[in-house]
C-alpha cells in the first residue's frame, strides 16, 4: 500500500486544516498561482478500509492510494463548500508571490509551507499526479471531500492548539494581498 498525502481524522499535519480554517473565516485570502496546479490526497479512513479489505480478501500486490487528482481551484472551492463559507480566494501569480518571499513547498522543502498542497513546479508535482486506478478497479472507494473536511475540523475544535499551523501569518498574508490588489487596481 502506497498512500499519498493523508488527511482526515487525527491529521496532525494541518495541511488540509489550514485551508479549511482560511475558508471558514470568510475573509479574503491568497489563492496561489492560477488554480490549475494539481492537488491529490487521501482520507485516512479510506486507506484503513482498503487495507482491511485487501487483508480479508488475501489480495497481495502494490496499490497506490492517493485519491483523485483535482485542480487547486477545485480544491479551494471544495474547502469553501465544506465550511459553508463566503471566503474570497484571490488568485495571485507565483511570480508576484516569489517577489514577496512567499515560495511554494517544493522550494521550501516542506509539506506545510505558506500554501500547503500548492506545488506549481512540475518537477515537484509527482505526489499529486499518481494514479490509484488499480485500487479503484479492486473496489476501493473514497469518501466525499466534506466528510474528510468535517473530521479535520472536528478534531481541531475538540482539542487545544497552541501553535500557529501555518508559517504564513495573517498579518503577512494581508500585507501581500493588499499589495497585489493595489497593483491590479492601478493596472487594470
């Protein structure tokens, strides 16, 4: 079993949670890039269910369990839908973000950087382009996004978090976002 990025119940990483909390607060947030970059992750419960099924059926072999790839634009829309939010995600080009010192995870060599799951460089997108078709043909099914989102948020609100999850502070994000909005207003 080869899972990709795992999210859901007891996800201590925070990558999905960061985007859900940004969506949930209903404010303006930076949406990095142009929305076309891929995102792919799997719910921990789906991984566990596949493993139990494979053991019960004595099915051996190698299976990728990465879910289905979606665009970053689709991902942020699902975060907003799952939280019932009116958050405004403003698409800010990678080059502008780079000039502001806000690099992608691949450049930072981390999974939870300024914009978790966002990877615009094709050299680093492999994690988000893995096919799970063999597992789906075996009968694997994945739960709806909103169920994974609910599990992440329920866990977050049921325990104390003393640390900021994201290295991108609210103040810094607002500063960069305002610079981008002023720039686009001056150059329509």
